[in-house]
């Protein structure tokens, strides 16, 4: 299973299209060190992690251990100056060959 599909999307689009392909990557800080957006990103990650509790506990992880793990991870996002990469991919279609 490929977890990070951004590079695959770009390669696939390059093969399928003869139009101009653009790919922009932006790094977004996660945690207090990233200012307002970084704090919001950390909250989003926390929300997503907490919502996985049911799936994780159904596979044998106890709720208390999961909650503790989530809190440790959220703290490390800030302490280790974590960031996320946002990929923006777009194609500019050429109108020259249109009939």
C-alpha cells in the first residue's frame, strides 16, 4: 500500500497529459512553533488521532494507552518542530490543438 501518493499522482499525470503540469510543495509547521496555523494543525491532528480510538481499541489497544500515546505524539509534534507537506498539483491545458 502506498501511503504517500503525491509523487505517484505527478508521475501519472505527466504520462497521461501533454499539457503543462505544475507541482508546488509547501511545508506547514505543526505545533506552537508554527504560530496560529501550526496550532490549528496540531488540533486537527489531535482530533483525527482521538477519532481513531475505536478502530485502535477494537484491534487490542486499550483506551488509556491510546490516549497517552496520542498526548505524547502531540507534544512531540511541537518539541521536534514537525511539519506537514502540502502538495498542490494542477495542469494548464493548451488551447492550441482544440477544434
